[in-house]
């Protein structure tokens, strides 16, 4: 049963649906593994200290989260922390000419893989965002990075799908299959949580 459909069926109107939806998000947040979030941040900080690049991939709503997260981790942290090493972060979702060229000339499954084959360097890391964990292009990218000896950091939903087996660390919002909205909400919250932590840890709070 879909969480959101179940909430709707139990609601007499929008206000009650909203309350139920917010409660659902709260329960999903409470169920997250905080140690996984800490490990995720550790991977990011290792990349920053070593000067490595963090690539981010995802489809649909997860592509929007990838672009959002790249901006927050790179531009926002640099601007607000006002000091320290910047993060090298690149959302492989952002070049429409590149994505459409690869999809048209080869196949959609390779839109991230082919970019990694060009730009990945030893020590770089991949953030793979997928609610289902079964997007072929995201799984292909994660598999390739693992085979290249790199670290894969997952932001997952549902049961984790095939992607889960390739993740060194995964932040997993577990829901019934098909509950994209709550999972994608959690992923954006995690982005803001991590970005704000890194900003304040860098000393912005003391200024």
C-alpha cells in the first residue's frame, strides 16, 4: 500500500491530508540511520581534503536534487563558510547537450557512465540518487565507479534496489515501492542538513 494513498484515504480534507503527510515525513526522518549520514559526510570531507571531485547522478526528481545538491555543496558552502577548501562537486545531470548526445548516439543507460569515463580520476566519488535504486543509468555509473576503485554514496528509497549493493554508504528512506514524493522530500532535506552542517562546521556560525 502506498503511504500517500493510505494517508489520502484516511483524510476528510486537505488539512488532514497535510497533517498526515507531515507525520509520514517525520517518521521517515526518525527512521534514518544517523551513522550513515555521518559516514556520508566523512566521504565528502575526505574528497574535499584530497582535492577530489564528487560527481552526482539521478533521474527526474532525483536529477533536480542532484543539481540542487551540487549547488549547495559547492557554491553555498564556499560563499557562506567564507574560507577553507571548497568542494569540487559536479552534477552529471546538468548538460542537456551532453545528455541528449549520448542518449541519441548510444543509449540512455550510458548518459552518466560515458561522462565518468572522461572526467573520473582516482579518488573521486559518486553520489547516486534514486528512489527505486533500479535506474539502469544510475546503476551502471555506480558499478563502473566501484570497479574503478572509487567510493559510491547512495541516497535511496523503497527497498534500495540494485543500487544498494554498490554503495559504500547509503542514506536510505525506506518506503513501499512507488512512494516517490516522500523519498524525494527526504533526499532534499538530507541535502540541506549536510550543507548547513558543513557551513557551520567551517566557522560561519561564529561570524
